[in-house]
C-alpha cells in the first residue's frame, strides 16, 4: 500500500517502469507524426465530422477541449472532444487520434458490448479504488481479516476495469484505421497513424499490468493472513 516491500520491488516497480516507457513511447511517436501532414489537408475536426456523418451520427458534436492529448469521447453528452493540438491540425497523428475517438462514438451507437461493460463498472471501480486502501488498513489495524479481503476485492475491480478497457481501445483503433485507409489517408499516412495508435495502446497494456502487479502484491502480503496466523 503505502510502504515499500520486496513484492513492491519485484512486481510493482517493473510494471511502473513499463508504464513510464509506454508513456514515453506514445509521446515520442505522437511528436514524430505530428509533423507529417496528410496530402488532402483534412483537419482532425473535419475528419471526425466526416466519419461521424458517414456512420449516421449527425447528432454527435465535435468540440475543442483544452489541454494536450486530452482527446476523448463523452457518451453522456454525445461529444467527441479534441484537444487544442489536435482539433485544427492536419497531421497524420491528429487524424489518427480523432478517428480513434470517433471509433468510441460508433461503439456507443452500435452497443459494443465491452464498452457497455466498461461504462457500467466505472462507478463501482472508482469507489473501489478510493476505499480499498482504507479497508485494508482498517482491517489490519483492528485485526479483522474479512475487511482486508474486501479491500483486496475492491482493488481487484481496478484490474477488471483495465482488462475490459483493452478490447474497447483496440477496437476503436481498428475502426479508426479501417476508416482512414478507405480513402481519407494514403497507405503510408495510414501506416503512420497506426504507429501512433499502437503506441497509445501500449499505455493501456502497461496500466493493466501495473494493476495486476499491485493486486498480486496485496494478495501475497495480506491474502494469507489466516494461514500465517
């Protein structure tokens, strides 16, 4: 939890290093292709609008949001939010990002099951991630093992969320590349967009591995309290 032990060093630290590398990879790949512009001169906002309209999602808006790589689709408002660096950019990287977020809008409209599952467990996951450390600490303090176990289960919801996130993100990228390669980008431009999206996918893989590593650490530290007693 809040201290360093051998399992933290063996499991969590390598996972965290993988996460740092994945984040560096996505940032460097994005910067590389942020300077490569598509030959048609289509901006990310225009591309998003075109893809949405092609899928009959005329009601979904494309709006600008502050920040860098803060792009996301909000299913509650039906808005594809593109960051300042992406919105008006005609770079291959920006079109890849925009098409990916539109992919989430299409998933939402078509009832893509993994997205429905992820959306459904978000509130429970958020609660679980907040209360699990306190449940475990309280359980240890009062010597009540069931409370410790509940805390571990609550944290397991975080790993479950990361697991469900993987197919959602990979499917959105697959939809994006299929759309972009359909005439919006040339073959070499689509390959560049694919590298950006592949790098972004690594961050989700790293997040899952980190969550699993943290969960295993909790199980190894506290899951066998009764047997040790």
